[in-house]
C-alpha cells in the first residue's frame, strides 16, 4: 500500500485565502455583537502588519478589555472556509486518482483469471 501525504497550507490550498475566509467570518460575528463597521478591513490590516498569530489579541485590546479572544479564535478555527484547491493541486490529485483507478482495474483484470 502506498500513501501520499500532503501539507494543506500553501500546498493544496492558498493559506492567505483561508485566513481571509476566517477573518470575514469572524468580522460578521463581531459586527453583530459590537455594532462596529469596517471590522474585516481592520482585521486584515492587523494580519498584514503582525501576521496571523496575534490578530484577535491586538484587535480586542483596541476594542474592549473583556477576555473574549478565545471565543473568536475558536470561531475562526471552526469556520467552514470559503476556499478551493489550488489549480496545480487539483490537477495532481486528479492525475493520482486516475493512476489509482488504472492500477485497481489492471489488478482486478489480473486476479480475475
């Protein structure tokens, strides 16, 4: 049995698009709770300046002193991302799938006799 393992981030999907999808999802929730506008823009600015790791810490330090960061980190991590496979990754997976199907059908032919 052969197993092929891929790293997801920046191999099969564009990590930037995953981050953008998560920030968009979280910003909608924040807007509902705090009636604050331009949240997605603000989150993206923080992301570009400081990276992904501290986006919510920095944002909520500016917005409120409540310790609610973990709630939004969970929301971000648990969201269903609006992303697609990279074209190269899809092509490779299609090629591997076809190869596997050919191997299975040729093995079945051999074993049928």
